[in-house]
C-alpha cells in the first residue's frame, strides 16, 4: 500500500506541477508581442477626398504594426533633429514608402541598428505609426535585417509635386511622401540651408 500511495502521489504531484508551469508560462508568452502585419501602402494611403481636404493622416496612426521594406538611404544620412532616420519602401509606386525615425535620445534599435543599414537592405520593422513635422513615420520598436532587394526609383513629373507658384499639390504629391523618386527635366535654381 505504501508503493501504491507513493505512485498515486507522484502522479498527482506531476499533474499539479505541469498545471502550475502552464499557468506561469502563459503570462510570459504574452510578453512576446505579435503586432499585425500591414503594408506600407496600408499605412500611407489616403482617399482623394481626404487629400483634397488636406487630410493626410494615416488611418493607422497610433497603432503598432509590423511592416517589411527595403532601405533606400544609408542610415544616419537623413536630416532629423535629435533622432535616427532612414526611409524604406515596398516598391516604386504611389504610397509605397515611409520614413522611419527613432526619436529623442538617438537610441539604437535591435536586433539591427537603423544607422548600420544601407540601401538594398530588406528589413522587418515593428513600430508605432506616428507623425513628425506633418509626415507619417514609423517609430521602430525592433528592426531585423532579413535579406537584400533592389532599390528602384519612380519617375515623377515635378508637376505632381508643386504648381507654378511652388505650392505643394496634396492630391497628387502626397502619394510620393518618403519615396525614392527621380525628377527629370528640371533645373535647380537654389538650395535652402541646411538641406
């Protein structure tokens, strides 16, 4: 009877111990975030009616998401006050690019620091959709280098961006925000400091 009691007690202990481990593991597993995967186009696209009303606010503003993109500028070369910034894009069409800026403090991202990225790096980004100086951007939580991809420019007429009075054209220009584009048949008449 001691042997039977011991075996039953051991089985009961093991079941309870496994149940206890499962209870402890559930909260730990929830710490690993699984942000919804969206496209850059999902973040950046606005309707023509919204753009005509000068509303270019992302419908995902404030959300933390996962996106994939290709780096188009070497990390650290883009001008930004108190931050690390690069630009990424999915393709070379409208609403396919976004700036990525780590805010005040210049803290590195992990596992890969955005200042170490170069054009053509294909990355996975988890980040919050935010606005900075009236532009939609990602504030990265994590950045992971996953491969390489070609960087292609879109050919855009300057008339999509500005009118003859140099006023910005929201309805046709907003879709190129953060995008690597090529403008042909223009003459640069002046360059404003510090850009």
